[in-house]
């Protein structure tokens, strides 16, 4: 899907790689949202479908691997952060109960 923003990138001389990076970022965000049961499909599906239409299999496979890897990395980091936060809150609650 070529938007006005993407046309502007072209005028600035930014290569089509910018479109691919935007697609990958949107796909990563969608994957992470799905992992945490957040619905972003209203926007994401049309964007991803529009961008991927007509792309060759090799190009899509390369993008999908980058998307999978980045989403996995970010989900792991978010889960660790949430776990630390839960432990801090539990420690805080235990201290308050002891008072």
C-alpha cells in the first residue's frame, strides 16, 4: 500500500527499502500485539496485505525471518521486564503485610 507518506519518501530519494522496513516494523508490532492479546488487525492486515502483494517468495521469506527474530527478541525482553515488575510488586506487598 503506497501512502502519501511513502510517496514523500520517494521524493526525498529514500529507496524502496524504507517501505520494506516500515512493513517489517508494522509486522513486528502486530506480532507482539497478538502475543499480548491486543487487537491491531484493523490497520495491520490491510497494510501487510497491501505491501506483500506482488513480492517474490525470497523477499518475503527474508522479511518474515527478520520479523520473527525481532518479535521474539522483543517479547522475551518484555516478558522479563514484566516478571521483574511482578516480583517487585510482590516484595512490596509482602513488606506491607509484615508491617
